[in-house]
């Protein structure tokens, strides 16, 4: 028998404020048609004044814990994937730990892999569970990207939104085959030589300022389909599964054309792809758990389903995972 990390609960949180493409068109030189044609986005959620990443993360975590039937002190490890922490330090995970009221001394830390962050965080928590260092984990993707956008740059500011999603993992047992429930495989990569394609032009040791997001959109697009297709094939080969055995493909919600292109390359039909970019925009590390939450809530994802995850983000980083729900 082998230890497996089984998804026991999921939760999500989106800020109340919804900003449509039409509203953005009143502020910058853009249009609803231009945004939808290039990205598939119709609207995004934006945090209120004073609302921080830890607030979003905590709300999503509370819902995930409730869905799992657990209390905060039942959690052994908290991993928060974010590129927009409340502060340079401490880790947002420890802030969430405090806001949840955890008093058991469990460990908490952040993972920074931009849009791939949730997959990286999921893999990290899974490894802690597999080696027996934790029996339960809270994995959160949370972002307030509106704080690092240049709202005069129409090529980037229209693409992103704020939000958070969380999953609770519990240790279980399987026979080591792809019939097991839980996380079956994760695959992570990065290439720092591609830094200039997607980055923030600031930081504590460079400018002393937060900075703004900068992106070479066309170059990112070219790398995205290639790298995300390759890393999902890597996951399929590692588990001995074929694309037609996947029940649901839940990709990072960066761009509708990237999502469609990757699905086509993998041979996954559109009705098996979970798409939320139209309503959420790109929420970076939060996009996959937000999309998972939507598909669980509307009962598309059922226990026993095979779910394929993939993402690519600044760094560049990219990763994939296969989970039997």
C-alpha cells in the first residue's frame, strides 16, 4: 500500500466588486469586443479597498474546511501559492493560519511560482503527505493581481482579476496504481532564461518598490501551448493514462485561445474542458482552484473522476498534475 493525498474538500472566494469590459473601456483605450476576441474574458472581480490576499485566502480556506468537515486545528500544513502577498514577510500562509484561529503549531509557508503556483503548492503538500510529515494539508491559491497592474497598459490590465481557491488534502491509502483516489502524479518545471517574457519590474532588493506586471504577450502565447501540452503528456505517460480517459481538463485560465489550443493538441474535446476565464479573468495561482470549485459545485466533477491540471506562469514556470477525485 502507498500513501495518497486525497481531496477532501474545496472552497473558493471572489471579491464582491465585478468589473466588466465595458467599464474598463470607459477608462482606457479598449473595447469589450477587443478583449473578448483576444482573451475570452468578459469580466473580472477586483478587491475592495483594504481587502488583502490573506482575506481572500482565509475565506476560501474556511469554505474548504467546512466542505471537508474539518476544523482549523485538524490541518497539519498550510501552503499558500501567491505572487501578491500581504507583505514581503511574513508568509501569507502564517497570516491565514492566524485568521483561521489555528493553535496547534502546524507549519505554514508560501510558494511563489506565479500562475503555476497552485500546481507547485499542490505538489509540495502532496510530497509532505506521501512521506508522512503531514496527514492533512490546506493548499490555497490566492491573488490580488489588481495591486500590481499598470492600469494604463491596456495589453495587460484587462487580462487579470482577483480571487482565491483552496483544497483540503487528507492522507489515504492506495495500491499504487492509477485506479487510486488522490493525487496520482505531479510534474514541475522552470526556465529562468525566459524571465523577460513575464515579470514584475520591482521588488525589495531591486527597486525597493512593488512594481508593475510586464508581459510579452505573443511570446508567452507561443511558449504556453507548447510547454503546457508537453507537461500534460508527461503526466499522462507517468500514470499510464490516455487523454481520452481524462474526465475533466482544468487548465490555468490565462487565455481562451491558449486553453483551446492546448486541448486540441492533447485531443481533449471541448465538453471536457472547464473554462471560467470569461467570468474570472486570469487570477494567476487562484485560477485552477477557482475553476475546480465551480466544476465541483455544479456537479460536473464527481468522486472517481480523473482530473488533469496544468499551468504556466512567469519565471517561466510550468507544471501539471493528475488527480482522481
